[in-house]
């Protein structure tokens, strides 16, 4: 694998970074230890600044179709309402928080990354790095136990 950039981790941040690099003309691959996408969300809300970036790279419209726009937030303490926060005061085009399961966000980002020519190498764990003046060698092991560089 001879790339300018190797991204370790195929979660939302790694996939987004891969899309941005590919859009900038930088060759990169993503190495992901998991063999399949998890259906358990660590995050379900996409806030306006992140949503704008997702729209910029071409996955936002798909996520909006599959998510729920949250236009208000309510704060409670000990069962008592403290207040309501309206997202209408935010600047367009994103005046809401998008509630969408993380695996849907990852699927959209992975589709976009692959459409830009980038492979996601699932089932590969990084086991080491070696660096000299000019290169970095990434050592990895596949789910089947094969080691590669």
C-alpha cells in the first residue's frame, strides 16, 4: 500500500477526513479494525457546524432524508423545566440538530469515500509504525491473522 496518507479508524471522523483528503486530490486509504459497521451509536445528534461540512462533501442530503430534524431543545433538572432552546436563531441553511443513528452516518460517509476512489480496509488492525526520514511504514494484521505493511 503506497499512499500519501493512511487513516487509522473508519468511524465518522476518519471517514470524513478521508473524503476531505480525496476531494483535495490526496490519495489515502482507511484502515478499520472492525469487520462490520456497529449498529450501536456513540453519537446520534449532528450539530449545525458538522452538518454544514457533511453537506459540503455530498452526504448531507442523504442524512437529512434518513434523520429527524430537531428544532428545539428542552432543559430539565429534578423533573422541573428550566427552559427551551430554539435552533431557529441559527443561520441558514442548518437551523436544527439532525438526529440520525451513527451507523447511517458512517454508511453515507463510507459510500462517499469509496465513490471518490478510496478503499476502506475492514478487518485490519494497526500493530506498529516505523518511520525514517522519508517514509512511514504501517504494520497491520488482518482479521485472518495475516501481517502486511
